[in-house]
């Protein structure tokens, strides 16, 4: 009897187990497509699959968790919370509590999030490490640093004991090491966690966290690579799309906005992405537009510290102290040790070129959070920007000691080691730092030009800046970029921090491609506009005044009109005045940066033409009060924003309409397929004022040696568009034609015309100077050779010619500079250079220097008779 019952019970048990197994397999079969859809970013399919599972099995925890994850990843936070309220019963499983806690954290309900995630930790299970990681991050967010570090240490300890397996859990251990400052260990764990062979299917959360580690250390290249690996699995994974946007934050392109909007297309409530949009608007000085985005973020998460920090930035930069103080208090109430608030504020103050204020806020950041190494680095870099090099180095050394993986800190310390070898010199109002090679060839001219621009602009603007002004010339562009941003890759030629100017030396650029003199003039104009307005001037207006002043300084200086600019005008691609900051910061196409600078200068020309220069000066006085652009232009010019745009549009029309008429529209304007000679002739017959056709036909005929036929077309092209100087424009072929025909005056005229539009016209300047030298016409020769020095001062022959011509013209100060520079270039005749310097010094009354130079000449060439004669003369007039 008992044996029979036993057999029956066994069959019943086996039947039950088979039933359960079949049900489990069925559930698994229903879940697998949903989980696959969730992993690949097909969120609609995932939700549909999970809901189908719940329809047949309402208590399926994997399906409930899957629904919350899908809703969380797509930003449907309120719907997720509603579902969580239904799913969570009296004894909820850890996985459900964890996912619900994540949703609560996303909407700023940190107390409930912490409660649920802590409960998930206590329940243990496969999600325990994930819950511990989330709990630690929450506690850190709320300023409970000691508790957070204890949790991170516990997670890392488990990994070191070999008790953690799987990509997701290893990712938690990597984050724990990262948060504890063990970056190398974190990287090694991340590598294991993202290796499918050793850790199984790679967690996208882990992979994206790896990318964010690279981002924190300013390694954008590797970060983008990791984020792209995420997107190969799930092309709609919003954290990875956001990560790429953040990696491109420092690029001057619209790609960052494209990427952040791609993230928001997946998750329209992704607060970090909305914050990035707000930050882009702040960089463009569009604070009202930024606040719209910030308010949008705060509607999702009213306690988001980054959103609140950006709101405080807007209040600070709009001069709203009461609102700023209230926001600051709210932030510190959530997390009293949130130093990142002040660091964020400092970074945005830098964007407004308020470096002293940035230093103050970075100091506040490190006082609140001494372990915020990025703030230590920011403090050091900004101290250097205001000329406090020693204190800056100390702060950066602290940053690097605390975080040796901070690329900005490392690059800046390397740069400081390089700058330790720079040669220092002084003039009345300036302090100079440059390489020893540049000091010899560039230094004398830099000191002279700096004092010239100081005298002229101080007088013109009736403002004397605080000094001395420090000028740094970097012999390689990478060093200059690190000095200005902390990272190589900056495309600019110079930068002004208010009392410090940093720029490329001519050695940093290809010979003949860079005018260091116009750059120095441009940057000193920033000294005036920044200091005069207390750094309150809009970026576009400061750049516009600098280009405007650059053009006034010398013939040809400053970028001039180009066919590309005129075509942009014809095609409606030029920006409004209110959009110029965006054009400089985030251009829609590469040329838009230079176009925006040109447009900004035209605003200044409009004001001068309509009201006179004094109104430009008055706008600077008004900006010093902290008033907005609209308020300043209304007060000074009587124009509201709409009137300014209308007047500017009319001004563009008046300046560009003539040029627009001579440039054809459509594909022919691009010159992609140069037409043949018969086609060009027909084109000109139909449209005699077609500039490209006239130029192309003239060039074609010149190449065929048909110069008599070429000349009228080239002259017509020059008359139609005299500013065109690409590859010499019409000037080079006409010069070659006239030179070959022996028409020296006409050849010289072409060279001079060329230099009026091209600030880098080194060859035309030298050739024109040679014509004047051959005629013994010393004064114009000196002027041209002097201009050539601002392009390429390293040519010893040009320096010798300048010294000799200046001597012949009795311009002794310039002669002395030229011979002094020549001696730094290892000239073939050093004795002659010393003698030239001695003569110039004697004429200037600098007898001791003259004696020293002539003795040096005689050391090199003891029998050098002109030097012997000068020495006798010196002895005869010795003091």
C-alpha cells in the first residue's frame, strides 16, 4: 500500500515538475523577445512583449522590471512611477525596488529612491551590487560622502577578493574604484567588464560608464569610441548619444547639438541632455533661452543639482543677486558639500571672460569639496590666465597629485616646464615671454608694436588699462592651445584674458601664412574692450571691435571680403546680429566662424558710419554697467533689437550688393568644373561683369602666354572684385605680365594693390621693396620691409635689407631693430650686422651700445676697416 502510494506520488511530483518546467520555458520564451528588444533599443516592441507576458502572468517580476526599465530609458518617468506603485506589493523583490528607486531618483524624489534602493540592498540577490552602487551614488549626491565611500569600498573589496562576476556587477566595481579615485584600477576592471569572452554579454550601462570615465579625464577620443560601441548594440541608447555630445562639447561645430537632440529624441526628459542644451545657450550668451531649457529640466527633476547650478549661472550673468542667492541656498540645502556648483559657475564665467571671478568661485569649490580635483585644475589654469603663474602652478600641481589622469593638468604642467625656458623682457607697459629664438628675431619688433598699439588705442578710447600687460608668444601651436584651453587643438591664433595676451609666434605657423603683428593688435584691442567694460562686453562685439581696429592699423590687416562671404550673403546664410555669438561658438559650416567675425566688424563700421566713432566708445561705457546688449544699443544708439537688425540688413545690402551682382548664382558659381575658353568667352559676352568668368579667362590666356589678350580680362576681374586675393587673384598674373613687358611702374602698382588686401602678402612686399631699393627710394622700401617682418621675421636677407634701407633713410631706431634681429638669425655676415647696429646706436646717442657692437664686429673680423674707422670715431666722441 505504502509502496503503491509512493509510486503514485512520484508520478504526480514528476508531472508537476514537468508542468512547472514547461510554464517556465513558456515564460522565458515570452520574455526573451522583449529583453532582446530592450537591449537593442526597440522600446515599443519591448514594452509590448513585457505587457503580453504580464497579461498571462500578472506577477512576473522580470516583466514588471522590464517595463520600468523601458519606461525609464525613454523618459516616461511618471508612467513608470504609476506602474511601480501597482507592481510593488507588501514584500517586493529587490529587482523591482531597485528599478523603482532609479525612476524616483530621475525625478528628484531622492528620499524615496534611497529608501527603496536601501531595501533592495538588504534583500540581496543578483541585483545587490547594482543597488549598492546606486545607493552610494545617491548618498554622494546628497552630501553623505563618508557613507558613500564606505559602500564603494565594500564593493571594491568584494572585487579584490574575486567574488564578483559578470559585466554588470564588474561595472559596479569599476565605478566604485573610479569614485574612490583609483582610476587605473577602475580602467582595468572596466576592460574586464566589457570583454564578452570573460564577462558574458556586455552591460550597456557598464560600457557607457567606461565612456564617462574617459570623458572626466578629458580623453574625448576614447570616450567616443566606447560610446559608439554602445550604439552598435543599441542605436537608441540615450546615455551613449549624450556621451558623444559631451565629448564634442569643446568643438566649434553644431555636432554637439545634433547629438544631444538625438538623445532627447529617445528620452525627451533626459535631464543631463537638457542641461547640456542650456549650457550651449549660456555659451552663446542667450540666457533667457538657456533658462527655458533649465526650467524644462527642473519640471522633470526639481532637485537636479546641475540644473540648479546652471540656473544660478544665468542669475549671476544677468546680474540678479537675490535670485542667485536663493538658488545657491537651495543647492547647498540638498548637498552642503556640492563644490561642483561653484566649479560649474567658474567654467561659465570663463566663457564670459570673467577670469578673476572664476578664480574666486574655483576657490569656493575647493573649500567646499577639497577632493574636487577638476576645480583645483580650473583654479590653477585661471590663475595663470590672470598672470599669477606661480600660484597657478601650485594649484595645478595639487590637481595633478590628486588626479594624475587629468589631461588638462598634465598638459599645463608640461607647458609650464616649457615656459620656464622662455626669455622675459619688458617695455614701458608690457611684459613679454617667448622662446630665446623668438626673442632675437621677434622680440624687438613686438615691443615696438605693442607700445604703438597701446598709445593709439589708449588715446582713441580714452581708457588706460591696468597693467603691465603680459604678452606670451608660443613657438608651437599646441603649446598655445594648451595655454588657452588646457588641450591642444584650438584653431585661434591669439587670445586675450584681460591682462594677459597669448598667441602663436610666427614660428608656429607656415611661413607666409600668419601675420603675428595684426594678431597682437587684435588681441590688445580686446585688452581695451574687456577691461573698459569690466569683462561685460558680448563676445561678438568684442571680436568685431578687434577686427575693426585691426583693419585701421595697417593696409591689408584683418580679413577682407571674399567671394564665399558674398555668396553666403546672396544665399541668405549670413547671420543676424543676435546670432553672431552662435556663429562664433557653434557654426553651421566651417566658414561661418570667420564670416561671423567679419559681420561683427561690419556692425562697428555701421555704427561709425551712422553715428561716428564716439558712439562705439559710449557703448563700451554702457556695457561696463552690466547692461544687456539690447539695453546698451537702445540707450546709446536709440535702436531697439528689431531696429538694429533692420539697419544692419540695409548696411549689408549697401556694402555687398555691387559684389553680389558680379558673382553668378548656381553651380557655375562654385567653379567645380572650370569651363573651357570658348565657353568663358560666351559667358562674358552674355554677362560682361561676371567676375569669375573674367578671372578664369584671363588666367587661362596667361597660362597660354597670350598676355596681351589676358590683360583686359584680368584688369576687368580686378575692377569687379579687388578684394579677391586667393593665390594672388588677378594681381599675380598682372604683375608677371607687366614685369615680362618691362613695365616696372605697372608691375609695382599690382604688388602694392595686392598688399592692400592681403595681410600675409610676404612675397609681394619683398618684391615691391626690391623695386624701391633698386631706385634708391628708401622710405617706401623701409615701410614695405617693415610690414614683411610681421609675416616672416626669420629671413636674414630681408632683415639686412631693412637695416640698410632704414639707415639710408636715417630711420635709425628701425635700423637698430633690424640689425638686432638680424644678429639673432645667424647671418652670413655677422661683422657687417654688428657694424650696422653700431652705426644706428651711435646716431641714436646710445654710445655704449655702439662701442660694444663695433668691438664685437672687430672680434669677428679684426681687419674690418669700416669697423675700425667707426671705433676711432667713437673714441673721438667718447664721453
